[in-house]
C-alpha cells in the first residue's frame, strides 16, 4: 500500500500541481493501480524521498537488496544508510536536487542489514514544489568487483614479469606507455624505441598491409627521420601506399623473420631513393594476428650486423606489439562508442524515460495484450506492432525453440519468476539480451489468465562479461608465452636435452589426466613441467654437455638445479606452488632423493608425477654419455622402483597411459 502518494501532487504541462485523483489521465490503462503494481514489480530499486532527509516510500526491490524492512528504511534518515566515505558527495548531490537539478548515474554505497555494503547507481528527478525526490537505482556491485578483480590480476601479472629479462622489460614498457598514446603513430614509435634499444638498431619502421595489398607505414622512429635527407613531402609519399617490394616483400611473403647482414648482395635488394639513409644491415619481423600476417617491423644498421638472438627477441616482442596495437584500437573504438552513448543519453528528458522498464502483459497463450512504449527503445517495435504476438516471436531464430520450451514450462508452473535471460532479435537485426520477471494473473478459481511482468536490457552486462573473459584469456596466454620463453633458456644451453622439458610435461599431463586431477592441478603440472630444469642455467655448459661419466663434484653441481630452479621461481606469484614442485621433482619416497631427502607424504603429488615422467623420458632419450634405452627399459625401471622411489598410483597411471592409451613421445 502507498497511501501517502495520494497526497503527492504531480506536475502537469503548466507546472501546476494536480491531485492523485487527476493522475489517471497521466498513467497508462489501470491508473493508480497500475502505478502501484509497477512500483512493486520493478526489479530496480524505486523510492520516493523527501527534502527532510527521510524516505517516503521504497519498493520491494530495495527491501530485498539491502535486507532492511520497509519500516526500518522509512524510520531513519536515509543518509545513515550511506557509507561514511560517500556521505559528503551524496549530501552535495542532495543539495543540487533541492535546487531542482536532476542527477544521473550517481554512484554510492548503501549499508545492508548484515553490515555489508552494496554499490548502487542512482538516477533521480527532484520535484521542489512538493519537496520530493523520485529516484531509481540499480545494483552495480558485481561490476565494481569485476573491474577491481581485472585491475588486480593485471597488476599481479605486471609484477611477475617486471625486470625478468630485457625482452620482458620491453614488453612492459610497450604496454605501460601505450596507455598514454593517442594515435597509432605514437604507439608505433614506442614499439620502435623499445626494439631499437633491445637490438642496438640505429632506426626502424613499423607498418601494415592494406586491403589493396599495398604497404603503409604506421610509424618511423625519430632517429630514422633524423637520418633521412629526403624532402618531407617526398618522404611521406614514399612511406604510404607502397608496392610490396624488395626485402620487405621477402619478409611478408615468407611470413618469417629475416636477417640481411649484407642487404645489397641479396637478390631482392632495391636501392633506396636519393636522400634515404644508407642500409648496412636489416632485420625484418612479420606481425601476425590470428595466424594471419597484417604488417611488419623493420630495423636497420645494427653495428656488426644482426644476431640470431636479436631475431628471437624481436619475434617475442612482435607478439606484444600486435597485442598492444590490437588493444589500443579496441580502446579507441570503445571510447568512440562511449562518446556516442553519452551524447545519446543527453537527449533523455527526465528520469522516467531513463528508468522505466518494458512493462508487459500476456494472455495464457503467451500473446502480448499490453506493452509499454519502452519496447520501441529496446527492440525497435511500437507497442501496436507487439500486441497479438507471442513473446517467443522475438527470440533469436536459432534459439527460439529451446527458449520457448523453457519459458512455457516456467509459465505453466503459475509461479512468479525473475531473471529469465533471453536473447531477442531487434528490428534492425541486432541481438538484444533481456532479463524478464513476471507474476501470474489468476482468476478466483486459480485458472491462469496470463502473466504480467517487466523486461530490462542486459546487453551491456553480457558484452562486459565477454570482454572480461577475453581479457583474462589474453593475460593467461601471455603468462604461458613467458613460461615457454623461460624454458627455452635451458634448452639453448643443453642441446642434448632439447625438448626434454616439453616431452616430460606432455607425459606428466597425460598421467595427471589419467589420475583424474583437476584443471588447476593440470595447469600446475604444465607450468612446473615446462620449467622443471630451469635451474640448469647455473650449471656450466661443459658439465651439461659432457659425453663421459661425471665426477662426484660435477654430479653434485648437476643436483643443485632443483634448488636453483626453486630460487628463480619462488618470487613469482603463480596460482600454484610451482617453485616447490620444481624443488621436489627429484625427491624419492624412501628419502633417497634430493635436495631435501623428503619422504612419501612430504612430497607434493605434482612432484611425484614429474619424477616418474622425468625418469621415463630421460631413459627413453639419447644422452651424451649413453644411447637411448627405450620405453620398455624405462617402464621396467619405474616398475622395479614402484613404492620405493616412485608413487605406486602414479606408476600405475603411467603404465595405463602407454599400454592402454598408446602414448608416444613426439619426435625431437
């Protein structure tokens, strides 16, 4: 019941008060009763507050969201429910409204009865003549938390990769400075500055292929412009809309990084025009997006020529450049969309047009018998076009049958429902996501007459959820690339065990899956397996690659790789105990392993899996001091040491992987 509303006059077109009795011409069919039903039906928070600081009326959504009873909300000044840190701004907003100004998208925190706080986004319409404020709010706690979680994850990843290597530092700089770039040229120059610093190049360029097949330059480094003696107008013509020729064509055609330390002797060499800087050496690296070449970065004139290491560094850096450019383009597009959205919002005249949901009624067959005008904003159809159609007529064709069955089953229960998520086809072909809530309309005998409800648009939330998931996936992919890059540092120094860490990881993952480990544990096995011999970078190459038998001192140095790997990985905040797994992968159940002589239950399960996979791969592969012993000999070894050195459950799973699942190591 909302009896106090009867004394609240509304404003007509002449700004004169009218009584509640005269509002029946203002409200749609049903008059005051429909207003009451809409007020309590809305899943958004609706309230009426007085200039005296007290709520005059709150709807059930506000009671449900905050946990306070209606009496509790009405009996206390509403500022007492606001978070102390938000009260100054909230009070300032109230003063603005007392002067007759509307407030849009004002965010603050309200205290729930259990002591927690929920973020709310408010739109309000003051009526100074009546000393009242009509307001609507929507809870945005999940959005605030998602943004904070994404920022926290991004910050954590940046800390992990900070100063790990020159390439990682360069990647960090690219993403950091990209935040402040306003144009593609600015971002391109940042990438070139990092590349030149990393490789010792004198100058460079970055560009992309146009749809016409021609090549246009995104940016030339500042040293490149300084070395150029061509007139600016001629230079600008030369770097845009170019035919793909010369060394540039060689890189883009083959799709691989290329080093040209004697470029003038190469068959594809084309002499630069007069005034162009002399080229003494050249490194070209293609830029790829989703496996497709879309551009390249070119570097020139490294003193002494380019090394294979320079090429490898640039191949890694190119991935970061593409990611930064892709993100920035998406950001610019998003900003344009946000600007367009803000301009659109300025056209709204009052809070009602912003806040009112699509209110509807259907008969027992699901045909619309009433529709509020908001449907035209949501789906592009006028109320007249909607009436007589079934609610499921607007569902996406490919999902219509499934959603129709689910919705009809829901309606057949004759119970209220909330948040039925459904995808609808806008009149212009766009997909619109709606959240539907409704209550049944029954006659005196309980027969279903139809449903009355409301829909609100959740398309933005759906897009935000998808964007958040994509961002997390990109961060995860970058972490995986960093892990693989770190693993390569070992294999570069130890050619006899090239691919060893990868093959151990593949077998360890197969064993873990056979044992039914969770997805998190499989990820831990992958990272730890990929990096389990990282500590060997501290072992002299002469010992790693010696063909003969090692002395006790030399073997002792080899054994330090577990501890060293642990020390390298310990500062990195992985979601799993990667450093500890690496430290323990040479421990044995009977305590005869190293470095700590742990026994049985003291050894992590992931380390036990790696221990078995490591031994099997090592025995099955060639080593400087012996030929490969083969899989059968390796399986015989772990069988004999089952329960002594190796976990019986892991050994049994390993046998099943080979015998039943036909696991085979990839060729080196």
